[in-house]
């Protein structure tokens, strides 16, 4: 995979399920944070170093580097964990089977907005290789339908980004670091701080907090990303440094206990690209797993999830006043029914229930190779 497997919760869950089934698993990936403790036992890593971080030369070099690494890693079955390694995986498989996890609607991510040549290029790559994959998975029904229609292929299987369900005991970490008690309302945003993820709108909503709103409410960003420094500077300019906090990302195994300390979780993807409009972000499932009500963008997939499980509110992600009003109501009333519904949703979406089908499909393909 062309990413940091150590921090990719979806990949770690898949790897764990495969390793626990007795399969021998090797991951070819870019070097990352090297948090070895997060890797399932028995999983071997082959790191691939590629200079740069984007653009045609980088992706050409990435394809060549992964092709070389995969040629020296024989396997009964190859799995492409993203589009950027799909061509190399197909080449390594030769006449054998390979599978593909379309974790994004790659041809319509934010990086392709206003760049039709980039969208065309990645569409060409995906079209050339996706239809020969023995199985394709993706993360939402809307993306599955789009891929089926765009490439005239069997509909991909939907595998939600939900973690394995277990009762979560709130940690005493977030509030201790902030120096606040259990009665102080906490709004939590988990994940990367990138453009169009709603962080700026959240800070703007906190700046509009009214005297009648819970004045001691804290907004916490738990994560990293290229926008973090700018967002922190924006917080200082608006005089919100005592109410808006930034904390470093945690390893997946540590995350849920800290999430459970909050009162409401927020995911405010902006509808700037089709991938965002069709997305079901990891953080949404993390909030549910920790028993948090959710405030989410009123987009097709998040709206359906919130409605189906009655576990939160949807809001116009670009309207700061609406965001403020919704968050204020959420922390003022601390809806216990929604917390129960969030937990029930997590039990239903439990990775432990979904993983056997994933493992069985790959095992069948290996047996037939």
C-alpha cells in the first residue's frame, strides 16, 4: 500500500483477520511511523522508499519501486490496498488472482478538483486494472454503485470502516492533559487536519458561541496534518486558545478510550468533491464504537448512517451558525438515548461480524490459485 500501514486502521484490521486465520502475510508499503506494536503478530513488512510526495514523477517512481519489490515477494494472492499500487499488483500477479480495496473514490478525490487531466489519468489506470481483479471492496454503497456504473463491472462489496466492537472504558487522558473535569463538555474531531475536512468551520462555529451556550465547552482536534499549524494560528488570532485544543494522533489501539472521554464526535467533510459526498469516514465509526453521538455533514452516506441508527445530527457543513447551534444543543442536553443508539450501531457494524466474509473470500481465491 502507498501509505503508512502502522496508522491505517482499516488495513490493520484486515491484516489481523488474515494473520489470525493462519495465513502468511507480507505487506509491501511505504515506510511510516514504524509503530511495530500496532502490527498483528506474524505480519512481515517490506518497506519501499520513494523520494518525493506527489506528482507524475513520484507516482511513476512509486509504481516502479513497488513493481520491483513485489517481483521479489512471491505470493499465492496479491491484494492492492489502494489505487496507487494497483497496476504494480496486477503485474506481480501475472495470470494469477489479485484483489483491490477501493478505499476512496480515487478519480474524484479533492486533489483532482479542477484538474481534469489528473482525473482522466487515474481513471485510465483504474479502468485498466479494476475489471480483472478477482474481487473489489470499497467503503460505501454510493462508491460501490459509482464503480459498478463507471466501469461496467460487478458491484464491489462494501466493507465499512467499523472497528471490532468491545465495551470501551473511557481513559483518563484527554481531560487530564487539558486540565478539565468530567462536567466540562468536550467536542472531539479525530483524524487528519487537511483542507476541506471541516476544521476551519468548527473553529468558526466556536468563535460564534453565544452567552447562552455552555461557555466552558472545549473543542479538541486529535490528529495531525498539513493544516494543523495554520489552524492553530487561526485559533490564536480569534482568541480561542483556551477553548480550542490540538492533541497529537494516537495509535489505533489507544484511540477509542480517549474518544470515549468526549461528549460528541464531529465529522464535517465539505462537499467539494464526489469522494467526500460519498464518504463514510473512519472517525464516524470510531465515535460510534466509543458510544458518542455524532454531528456529521448532511451528505448522502453520512445522512443515511445517522438516520438509520438514530445516533446524532446532520448539519450543513458550510454553515457556521448551524454548526454552532447543533453543537450547542448536543453538549447542553448530552442525549443518553443517542449514546445508547451509537453503541447499538457499533455492535451491529462490528468488524468481528464482517471479517469472516472477507477472510473466506480471500481464502477461496488462494485455494483456487
